[in-house]
C-alpha cells in the first residue's frame, strides 16, 4: 500500500485577520463610549452640583425625560401620601363612629340600669316601711277593730236591703249612691283588706272613718222617712269614702304589678328608630301583645312630648267619620290622663268630628289598651302632657285623606306624638278570614308573608298602594283606617316644599299562635316607629 495514502491529510490553518475598515473605526467607538460615560456622570451629578451641563440635543432630551420621570414620581408619591392620609382619616372616623355607637349603647344600658336600680331602691324603701311602720299600722287597725267594723257594716246593709226587698220597695239606686253600692264596696274592702295591709303607706286615717260609719248610718236612717231623702243625706255625709278606698286598693295592688310588667317589657326592647313622631302598636291583651308593643313605645322621647293623639278603630259602633270623647280624664292604674280640651275645640271647629257617649267610650278597647303604656313612658312628665283620643270609624279613602289633611299640621309639630292603634291579620273561621297561599308554607308562614307585605307598603308611606293592597287581599287589619289617616297625613306633608325627610320602620312582629290547620286561629301584632330626620 502506498504510504502517501496512509498519511493523514494536512489541515491548513487560516488566520482570520480583522477587516481593515473595522480596525480603523475602533478608536472612534472607544471615544464615543468614553463620551457617553462622561455625559452619564454629568447627569448623575446634575442635581448635586447645580452646574450647567453642556447643551447638546442628546442631553436635552435625556434631561427632559429625567425631569418628566421625576415629576411623575413626585405626583405618585403625593397621591400615595394623600391616599394614605385619607385612609388614616377614614380609619379614625370609623373608629370614632364605632366609639360613638358603643357610647350610645353604653348610655342606653346605663339608663336601663338606672331604672333597675330605681326600681330596686323603691322596693327596698317599701320593705323598710313595711318592717318599720307596719307594726304601728297593725296596732292601729286592730285597736280600731277595722275588720269587725267592716263586717258589721256589711251585715247591717245586707239586712236593710233584705227588708226593702221584702217590702217590694224600688229604691232606684244609681252608680254613685245607695245601700247596694255601699254593700258592694264594703264587701270588696273586706276581701282586699289583707292586700291593703301589705302596703304600709296606705292612709290609715281613711280606714278610721269606718269606726263611726255604722253609728252614723243608723242615725241617718232615723232622720229619713223615705229612700230619696236618705240618698241625698248619705251622699252628703259620705262623699266618695268607699270609692277612695277601692281606688287605693287598685293603685297599690294592680298598679304596682302593671308598672313592674311594663318596665320589664320596655327594658327588653331596644331604642333603634327614635325619637318617634308617630308609632303603630297593637291593642290586644298584654299577655299577647305587651312585649311587642314595648318596641314601639321604647322609641318615644317623653322629654319633648306635650300632646299625644291616640287614633283607635271603632269595634262596637258604626261610625262614618271620627268621634271625640265626652270625658275630661281617663283613669289608669298608674295615674289619670287629662284630655286636651283646647285641641278638641280646634278639631270640632272643622265640623268633621262628633262626640261618642260614655258607654261607647267605656266599651272600646282600642284606645284603652294604650293608656297604661302612655302613662308608663310619660310617668316622669305626667303633669306636663295631655292626650287627644280619637275614635276612627269606617272611612272611605277620600275621608281618610280629609282627616289626614286635618291632622297633618299636628303631626308636623315635634311636641306631638301620634299613636296608631292596630292589630294585624285576624285569621281563622271565627274571624271569617282564612286566606292562605300554599306556596308560602304553613298557614302561619302565609299569614306572616301577607302581613309583612302590608308592612312594607306602610313603610313606603304610600296610601294609594295600601288601599290597593287591602282591596286585593282583604287582610283583616282592624286599624286599617287609622293607618290610612296617618299615611294621608304624611302624604299631605310630603306635598309641601319644606317637608323634612321621614322614615317609617317596623321593629317587631308577632302572632298570638302559629296556625297549622284550618281549625286554628290567630291574631298578628306589629310595632312601628315614624321618625322625622
């Protein structure tokens, strides 16, 4: 084999030299880089030296760009600072609002606590009086033989009545006088005597009057030959003696228990939508609706209230309009409430109000059931306010608007409070109302949906929508006409250019029982408050 073929091929190594043109420009590139570094160094020291750099187009553009960037950066920093300060202010305002809310809650709790303390102190005072003074009280009554005097008087009066009945004498006694009334009063006094003894602050002087009662009564019989002259002399000699005694029994026994119960309900209700210019509250028995009504009366500020209008529906007589009371005062177990004769005169001057008789007044409970609550919330100002009870009949929407226009100026006065007396749905065959919507669940859930639909409309203060709601569902809201008058009064005020902002809100809803089948029945209760903001 040829050795030349076996030898590895020679690799020629070519040396690639720099192109002549590139080699010639290298010093220029280095010079440009050096100039750029110098310019950058000058820009960096620009703010520090405050010296005027050389003016070139490249520098001017770069300086302007740098200045713009710094301006943007400054704006960003300023915005960030402002936002940070605003955030801090918002946080501080939120903290302040939170502290204020907590302070209000604490003040409310403190007021409740003060009431509790006041009640406890009063209880202790009564117990102290009982322990200290009752011994004298018992000694006085026992020494006077009060129990025996009352029983002897009762036996004497019963014997005299038996004698009159035997002789078939019609002595025509009335509510204020006569043997029968005296006998009833004495028997009631005997039954309540032990209850009276439990309260040591009873005026014992009134009991001492009974020591001479029997003797005086016998002397009267000797002076009179007929029953009419006896009645005249009896009334003159015994002016309201028994009535005063029974009134004390009512105040001491019933009044203290009622006051305690009202205090308890009010303490459990929160002040969330007040001070109220008007309220809607139920008028059923307190065992059913007392707790619910407390949420409405809790919103009342007794400090500013001078007059209280009470609008209640008529349950027993047919009225085509509204009626005023014929009495001067309403009695409650707490204290008497005085009717405002001046406002009555102003209302009668409109020729739209009539007078109800005493029987109608006594039979109607829609106004009566609100009187103890009014007396309770106003008890610290009981001598500085009056009431204006108004019985509302079956009104057309047009008449509701007429009475609303009459009462609107009174509603606008911040010293007036308007109480609307109304229960809500009366459901069951005994009320002849059994509407239900099966899609709403159980019957009581359907009732609640129906009531709250009406409550939502009332909160919007739209009388036309409320009338349409009643026409569509015929919900048995017994105070629908007083509510209609209130809504019309609000509409009248809202039509005026200077009308303040108003807010109606329902605070509590309850039912007397939860209906599950068609044999059940229930009455709904709701409490609302109207605020002028």
